[in-house]
């Protein structure tokens, strides 16, 4: 499971889902889901969503990037999808989260972000 976790943590923005991950690891999707759940208590899909939400939170705290860019960099297909998942997972919208975040002098401006 360490390989699956590492792959999700390092490639969360580029993974399309659990099937792609299982293909990359050379195991069946059902085997990956079962083994991952047994080892971690959660499914690979849920874990990937958590990793993506944490990435989005970090971007919202540390940049002024538009939501569409935050969504893309965090692995979400659109800003609307990010908003729905973010609200479901956190109880807050990305905009409300960003407004409440402590923006220090290290916050990157859009023209400082290299994509």
C-alpha cells in the first residue's frame, strides 16, 4: 500500500482515478480497493479526494490564484466540481475558506505562480 499512497500523494493532480492507479501498480482495481481499505480503513478514491482537498487548501491559503487554476492544480476537473467536493468534505466553500485563511506576507500573487 505504500506504493499506492506514494503514487497518490505525488501524482494527485494527474491521476484520473483508481482504475488508472491500479493499472500503474499492475493490480486489479478490486484487489487495490480491498487491500487499501484493509490497510488504511478507507478506499483509494476517498484517500485521493482527501489528498486533493488538502492540496486545494494549501493553494487557497498560499496564493491568490483563481479558483479554476486551484482546481486544476489540485486535480479537480473544474472549479464547480472542486466547490462541490470542497463543501461536502469541509462544510465550507473554497471562497469562504480562503477569506478565513491567515494570509501572511508569503502569499504568492498570481504573476508569481509558475505553472
